[in-house]
C-alpha cells in the first residue's frame, strides 16, 4: 500500500489514505512521521483497530504515557489508553462525570513532560456533533508583530488542569498530582526548530505579572491563536484516528451534541521532552 496525503484545511492538517495502521513496516512509520511534522495533524479514516493495535501503532512514535496524572480515566486493562467518554445514565439522562476538554489547550501542558503527540480514536460517536477543533500555533506565533514577539520571548505562563470535578476528594487528589507548572509562552519545536506560541485557556497567569496584568495579554494571545484562518474543525466518524502534534497545535472538544447519547473515544499520549517547572508562587 502507498501512503497518499490530502490537505484538510488551509491552516493545518492532512488526511492519510492507502494505509492499514494494523499492518505497517518501519519505512511506512518514517513516512507517516514526516507527514506528521509537516502538517501538525494527520487524519486516518476507517481504521478498525483493536485497543492493543492502537497502542502498538502509537508506540512507533515514542514512549507512551501511562496517565498517572489521571488514573481514574485510564483503561482498566491498558494504562496507556485514556478513556474520553460521556456515558449517559441508565435512565438516559446525561452523565454526572463528563469529559471536560472544552477549553483551548495542548495536552499535558500542566505537567513537566508535555505531550509530544496524541492519538485519538473514535469508538462510539453521537448521531451529530461532538466535533474537535485544532489550530496551528506556528502560524499563531509567526503572525505576531515583532514587538509582541519581543515582549513575550522570555515570559512563562502558569498552566493548571481545567477539569470540573464535583467530588471534593477526587478534586484534591487531582490537584496533588498536578501542581501548577510554568511553561514558556514561546516554545521551539525540538524536531523542526520552528517557534510556536504556547498558550491556552488552562494558562492562569503570567509569571512575574499580576492577575490583572496577565489576563488581557493571555486573552489576546488565545484569541489571536484561534483565528479562523488557523483552524481546522474535525467532524468525527466512527473508526477515525486523529493524531496531532501538541508542540505546534492546540485543540478544543466541542459540546455540540446530545449528551444523552454515548460518545466514547480512546486516546494514547506520546511523551515529549521535559519542559517548564513547578510554580510555587515564589519563583519569578
């Protein structure tokens, strides 16, 4: 089989055809990785993978996270898989514990080893909606003015989890496992050498600035980064697998579906390079 690429938006992303992800050789992995670095997002349609096959494909891109920062969401048999599921109650009412990735973010930015890549597979999807939007953080940085680039060059933002958890004990455990982490507002991609803006709606404050000083700058950068010309909106189909580069993209899960319907996704996470430091409020 021969890998073929089709662009899926002007800002970023490509659909890959001509491959069965359950049967790849080493040369094909190399071609996929080049396409990944070139496009930021890769879409694979109609991939009827088992969970172990999903894991095996993901391992071709690096060491996988076992999601110790969110153990309650791990697959019971495969810790490399994070379950992103909105499962209605037996009565048909929406679940009390819904996935809350509904802010613009980059996976694991609130940890000291932010994700290199994420590979999300659609197992069950609602009739309509449940889309995910992605944006190109290379373009977000490149289109800033020189003055803004100079202003933010050495600044760090404080990232925290944005999960909404009603259970006080579970919330305390999540905060213990995930203390706030300061990350640079501008990252250099370790493989391409390009600079990318590194912000999101999980960034609470800028180190060395007050909350009042931080807020307008963070709001501007997030609005700028999510301009329509930088964005791709993915409409999921069952057996889609989408992989994205967290070092140069940002994404948001949309709640644009009937939450009395099941939406079940499985995600693997490729570990990236260490970045940032735990922010205890004392370092500036």
